[in-house]
C-alpha cells in the first residue's frame, strides 16, 4: 500500500485514539485526587498508565509521522518494551528497591488495557497493509 493511503487510514483513526488517550489519562490521574476504594487506588493507574503511554509512544493520537521514532516504536516492539518495563517495576518492588508495595495482581492490571489496545492497533495496521 502506498504511503499516502497509510497516512489517510492512520489520520482517520487518530481522533479516536486521542479521545481514548484523554479518557485514560483523566481516569488514571484522578486516582490521586479521588478515593473510590482499594481497587481504584491500587489498580486503576496500573491499568491506564501503560495504555495511555502506548498511545503516546506509538503516535496514534496525531497525524501520521514518518520518522525514526515511529519506525522504532512498532506495535510489537512497543508492547514488548512496555511489558519489560512493567516487569522491572514489579521486580524492583518485590526486592524493596524503592518504597512501594509489591502486588502480583499488578501484572494483570498492566496488561488488562495494554493488550486490547495493542490488538486494536495491530488490526488497524493490518488494514493499512492490505
């Protein structure tokens, strides 16, 4: 598929990614402003943080760019990097490297939104490749 068609498809979905980014960011950040219980305080930011950062790193929320950044942060590579970073964070918590609480359920929280966003991104990229 030619570059112009890829740009058209990417730009078509960018507003939806931007809305998702904004919602994820507001919900995630609001966990420090509002106390809605243990799940809210313990897991919601772990769910939304990797998800909104995936959208940011992939540049899905804005017009299509063709540069070193977008070539490096492919869907697969971005997912792998984010999973590794989450695993490192949990490992540091497990060994009490910094003041925080280790929770094995954080792994599920990290991937609960990250994997669906990745799958949507991959599906849209498959449309671009056709």
